């Protein structure tokens, strides 16, 4: 699962709507968990999640209404390329990076 650090590094912010799917690749219009804990309330553990509008929130881990998204971390020596010469749309779902 994604960590809270990775969400913030990608542009997520607590309480700040970030629903620009072209600029914020974590925006999905859905709720999903991170693997980062937020706090323990005494009766339940609370973890961070990405909210449907792209902002950061937290909720009890007992709530089963949220999804998860897998993450793959690559070494910094990984080589990648793109088929497009247009830099503006590189790394999008229409023109993804390709690991070589």
C-alpha cells in the first residue's frame, strides 16, 4: 500500500481538495487506505486515507467501506522511457512510462 509520505510527496494535503487528475495522479474519485497509522483512540486504531476529492483524511480501520491501491517502488537506477515526444502528457494513463 502507499504510505502517507508518498501521498504528500505526490501533492496530497490534509483538508485540501485536489481533484485534478491530470496533475495529481492519486486522484481517483474514490476513498482508499494508506498503510500509515494516524493514532490510536483507545478503542480503535485510526489510519490515514486518500479521500474521494484527493485530500488526506483518517478513519477507524474497522471501516470496511474503503479500498486499497497497490504501489510498486522502483530502484533509482531503473531505466524508463516514453513513446511520446510531448513532455506534457508523459506519465499519464494515455501515455505511460515504460520500464526498459
